[in-house]
């Protein structure tokens, strides 16, 4: 199928915009590749340190008898999605030996759980943990002992952080190796119902805890289609997984077989010096990821993560690219919070194999990307099935549930549901795919808050029982690290259910689980940088309109007003340790990163 001209146009625009920056990046990784493998260049003392504890792999590494794979792991056993990774390194070492390779745990990265920190002080560390993860990945790979990179990570900031760090070693081949979603528990819609009952005072804390524990009940990613599972979709469409890896449950024979296949594939690439990561992640791969985001109704957090990943690989992507791709790509999936079924239902209906097939057939994906996980991108349109110890491939040409997945020819919506809003309040993102169309436009008096706890208090006091645009400002990267404000969803959802016209406007993030309430998020410039939100007052009429792409304070001369000063910076829970990042972070559209902002000055 010929590539859709609208997809081609955005891809070419990114390429042209990035030509100088991309050239410098490719020159960097090509210089590193030209040096050859790192181990022969180490001194005897350096090298001896590197294999001193390698046990039965010691002799193989010492005599360079095969490729040595770096395992960079985000394992911890508090985070359900990453708990399965505890046994992966010992398994992968066995799998590597099967094909004449070795593997070593090069290092670990932090992996915080937004589900645990949601609405808590620790959430202010969340986005900047992505920079720490990227730097930790660079530390792990700095030892020059490795010929390929296995990245063990799944969740929100962790996959982007691992990828950003590994891209600075882009002369090496790399694969991300997922662990899969937990089996389905309490239906997400039922969990949301209990949350709203609790917000109304109609359910007890014990009833809420029972519902949450029945939903989040085992090892694996949370089953809603948030940032973690959107990560897995993107890695598939960028060719950075073994095809079909994304949504196989942990602890199953197929899951282990996929990990084995990934280890074998990476050893093959490393031995041949093929498909280095920096060449795999090009403008075509990034457009594929963005197309998938639109087609499946994925997480708004990737409006920040994709530009950051692009910068690490010498490319520039902005929100206009997202907007244009959203208009070109239909919504073909309804996964909670955009539908009733979860990611296990999505996988059963055809999952990524069906999504890839229908998007390829419609000319909406680049089928010619240099995939790391397969020599033929068409393989991503197949589902893996285990026959004994052999993975066989089954073509998926039809949806198994048209309430969950549809072909491009019969979509749920004719666009991908991500809109760019612009106006005198700045630029912002709006996820229309999860919001009923009758709520795409809200014009109402504003109520201004400086944190989400103030919103909850006003809700409980009945002060928001009216048409209202709730503005939560000083939530940007420089103000407090740009936390998610998902804690507000039940309360604002109840106001909407009670018949009020309600919208949220914030320079913070919402969540991969952004729900039914219209929300203009990631407002840039942020309030702390003298952004327009700092000049807004209670009672100002604000228009949020996804239909026309507007974010306006109606009839207000914002520039004529003094700005409101921010509240004091928060300390405690380690937040003060991240102050240097807040001081230098750039805006959300550029990726909200202090590290990349500084790196750009060197590259």
C-alpha cells in the first residue's frame, strides 16, 4: 500500500526540520561504531574488572568468543509491572549461551510507580525520574563492555528514559523486552464507579480499597490503556520489540519464549553489527509511534515523551505534528478509559497484530522502517503462538470484537482524538477520544487553584456545583516537576454527571488514564515562566474548545495585569534534590527535560 500523503508530509517536515541536528547525531554514533567493539580497547586492568565476577561466562568474555549483551534493568518488586523482571537476567544469560553469546547486568535504573504516588507528594519526582533513568542507563553502558543492549522496562517514564539513555549509545543494537499486563481483575468501569461513590461519600474507604485491590491484584502492568501500555504499543510500531511481545501475560510459557527470542535476536544483531538503535529510531519510526498513539487512543503523556525521545536521536517533533497526524489517522480501538474492555480484551480481539495490519493496509504506517525485532516489518502484523518450544506466526486480518477493535475503513472516530489548543492562554493538548463530543466545548467562569488538594477541598465544600473551568496552575516542570493530576478525575467527573459544564485547564499533566472530563493540559508556557495562566483571575470566562482548537480567556487583557506569584517551592520526600532540574527544565512541547535542554547546548 502506498503511504498516505498526509503521513508522508509530516514525516518529511520532521526530516527537513531536523536535518542539521540529525546529521550531528548520526555522525556521533557512526564515529563510535567506527572505533569497533569496546572491550579490545580496554586496558588489562579495565577488562579484568569487567569479567571478574562473570562465573561460567568468564572465559567466553575474556577471549571475546561471542557478543556480550548489556542488561539494563528497571526491576523492583514493589512495582507490579516490573516485579517479573527479577528472574529475567538469569534466564537471559542461559538464552544467550544457547547462541554463543554472554549477558551481564550492566546496571539498574529507578522505577517509580505513578499508581502509588498518584495525588501524593512523590508524584512531583515522577516526570524528572525519566531524566534520572536515562542518565542511569548511560552510566550502565559507559563501561564499554557490550555489543548490544537489552532494556528491561515497561511503565510510564521508564521506557522513554531507557530509550533516551540508550540512544546516546545508538551505535549498538538494542531491544526493549516487556513483561506483559497482569490478568484482568475487577473491571475498570466498576473500579471507576466505586471511586466516584467514594468521592460523593457513598462508599467507605474499606469498600474503595477492596475495589482497588481487586483491580490491581497481581504481577504485570495495570490493565487499563494508560502510559505503560501505550509504551508497549509504541515500541512495537517502532520495531523495538520482538513482534507481538507487548501484551502477553507474565509467567506464561509464551512470555518466556518471547524473552528467549529477544535474547537470541539481540545476540544475532550484536554479532553482525546490524541495525544499531540510532538508525532504527528515525523520523519514520517516530511517526509510526505517533500514528499508533492516535489510532489506539493512547496516553497524553506521550505528547511529552515522543518529543523528548526525538531530541535524544537528533530530531525535532512538535505538537503541530501530533495535530496533523491526528487528523489523518482514525480511532480504531476502544480500550479503557476510552472503552469498557481492558488490554487483555484488546489482545484477545487481535491486539497489535490487527492494529498493525489495518494501518499498514491503509497506508498509515511506514512499513519500510529498519526494525530491530524482525527483518520484515510485516511480521508485526502477526500474532505469536507457541507450538512446543517454537514460536509460530498467525496472520490477523479481522477483529475478534468490533466493540474493541475496528478496521480503518470502519473506525470509531474519523480522527485520532488528540487536539492542539491555542489562544491567549497558550498552547495545550486535549484528548478528544475519551470525551463525549457534546463536552468538547466548555465556556464558563474560571476558578483558580494552585494545587489539586485545593480543588478537592472546594469540591467537598460544594463551591464547584456550577458550570466552571477549573484552572490548576503552577504545575509545570519548572514549578514542581509537572505531576499528574489524575486525583481530580472522580470529583470533576461527578460534577459533569450532575449536569454541569466542567473543564480542567492546567500546566500540569493529567494521566494515561485521562477520562471523560474535557481537559486542556500541558499548557505552555507554564505559569511559573510568567505564562498567561499566572494572569488569570477567579471569574474570568474561559473557553476550552477542541472543535476549533481554542484556549481563550474571553474579553480579558491578560498582559495588562500583574502576574500572580507562585507558592513556595515544595520540600520533603526528596523533592529538594530535584531543584536543579526544575530550574533548567524546558517546556512540555519540547519534552519537559532539564537533561536534554543542557545536552542541546553541546550537540
